[in-house]
C-alpha cells in the first residue's frame, strides 16, 4: 500500500510517497481502508517536530480519517467488514490502509458523505467541548469567533447558532466573511493582518467592542492567538470566558490586568486530553454532533480536496491560512 511519509524534520516538501507493507489489526483494533483524511493544523506542526507529540519516524501525518472496515482485530465486537467509521488518529492518516482503535471510532451515519465525515471530529468535537464545557455558552449570549472562516472557526459559528447564541465572526477578507455569514453568523468583522502596533491594536479593540455590543462578548473563541488576542480580550463582558484554542498567529502575551478589570476567565481548550480523560462525555458530544449533522444544522465546509500524492500540498495550503473550511485528502 502507499503512504505519504515524514522521514526527516521539515515542511510539506520533505514528505515522500512510498510503498509500505499493509498492516494487520492487533487486539482492539480495526483495519480500515482510508476513504478520506482531514488535514488540521497539528499536521503542519508534527512534521516540523513542533507539536507536543513527536512520533518515531518514519510516520505519515494525517490526524483524522473516515475509513471502511477491512479486518477486525481480536477482542473487538460491534463492528463488521464494510462498516464505515470516523476516527481521530493523531497521525498516520495519509495512507491507503491503517489500524485504528475500535474504542475511539464512531460509526458514520448511513448515507453520510465520507469526505465531510473526515472533516468533522477534530474541529467540531473541539468546538462543542470548548463552547459547552469550557465556555458555558447559553442561548441569547454573544459569542465572538476569531478566525471564523477556518475549520474550527466555522464550526464555532455553526455550533454557536445551534446553541442559540448571537455570533459575531471576525475574519481577514470579504470572501471569508461571506463564508461565515453562510454558516449563520449574525455579524461579521474584517480585520487587518497582524502584526499590529499599539495604535492598530487599540483600533481593533474598539472595532471588536462595537461589534459585540455595549455589554461585551460573553464568550470569545480564539483559535488564532498572536496580536489578535489582546484587542479581542478588551471586548469581553463582565465574567466572560476567553477560550484559548490555538496559535497559528503566534503565542500571545496576555496583560492580566484586563482579566481583573472584567472579572473574566481565560480557559484553555485541549480536546484530545479531554476525550482521553472523559470518553463518555466526549461520546455524548459526538452523538449530538451526529444529530445536528443529519439535521443539517452543521455541515463541514470542504475548501479543497487532494489526492494522496499531493498531500504535502494540502498541508501547505492549510499552513498558508488561506483555506475557507477544511482540507481533505482522498487516498482512494
């Protein structure tokens, strides 16, 4: 079988397409044919050895897949050959076949699109955990979403609306603003590209404040970081919740006096650790996502699809921060 391998530290151009032996499922595992593999920001970091997990090389990046069961390992029940599933793998998804843990796999609904399925778990499961468990978002509250046209950003817009919130989407271009509006955003704001000087930071803070309203944002969802963090935090409401999701624009330095003045919380969101520590709660979230997906209340937006041999281009496109929605590689 073919796999796109990282054999040395570096960018997407260092990945090589190679023939490797097909695996055999071990105890507790399912061997699947990979139908589609979603590309996420950890895939950008993991091949550069900048992610918190560093797999032994050679390895294939690719952190979530939709697959079709080919063989069933010892001790696994409830699955049959031909069943379709989605699973977060951490790495290894950019290949034609792989083993996945049966207890961390979720059945794909009958008739559901496998490409959308491969784009569902990491972004939407991260977001539902963030908004419900960490942000305690309630109907009628105001949610400010930064980077609102990326995979997790659009997920936050859709889930925010599903929860009954007023959603303000902040993006970097008009086409991204339109994508956020299409996803249900009540209001959009287009910001400039960082870095910002002091005056630019203050001006952006004023724009955030105007967009969220006089009472401020109840919840701020930040998968961007960098120079966008402080201006957004200045627009938070009393006892608001600032959700720290990611840092493609850099790790910000937070002025803690702002948290005192607003009596607000800064909450880290690490969905992978949450899912490992509380699999039952995570399964409840995934069941809710499946229900919303089938009802059409959430729909993963696919920006581009690539074949396996162009998986490096898929990772590079995501790294460019130009994607609107999710990038998916289809090995088949």
